C-alpha cells in the first residue's frame, strides 16, 4: 500500500504545486521550423523610459501556434521545459501553460502578458512544460 502511495505522490507534481491564483491549460500546437525575428523599439503606445529615443532591439523566438485559438506565442528556445528545439524541424506538441491570474475576476483573463508589436504573446505569459511531442518533421529550406 505504501509503495502505491509513493507512486501516486511522485506522479502528482502539479497537484502538490497547486496555486489557486494560477490558471493552467493544455495547448496543442505547432512550432515553426525557423526562429522568428521580432524587433522592439520605443513607441508612443508602449513608452519606455530610456535615454536613447532611437532604441531598438531584435530578438529571436520559437513560434508556437495554438491549433484551437490560433494564438501565437513567441518563446525563447529552451523556454518549454522538457522540449529541445532544433532548427529545420516543424513540431506538433502538447504543452501545459500556467500563468498567474492575479486579482482578475474572470478566470480566463491574463495578467502580465507581454504582446510584441507584431502580436505575439511573449515569454512572460507564464510557464511552459512539454507534455508530449506529437510529431517532428524535417522541413527542407
């Protein structure tokens, strides 16, 4: 009986780390075979207090597209725990996304979401954990 209890506890990592302020959902989606380039710069709609008004920065992200909602996530390589990205492959994966709900009254409302100028939901959307790689297809350039 005690062996069963230990196995049950070992498989319940999410249950043991339960936080009532965290919303967790499972997403099935695709990862593009090439990194996407997102350029950040100062703009009136997203003011940043920097000394250089001509500041801009380019970053490269994996593109995860949710099959159900078509939401696009820009994730730094290595951001999905348990997933290793390799350029030139298109992946179909199932991933668990957990994000902090904060003081929102609606359970599906995001807090602290960063949206890139091109509309990508960026890394700070929450934590990402691989559930399963459903397919990995080599894509010719």
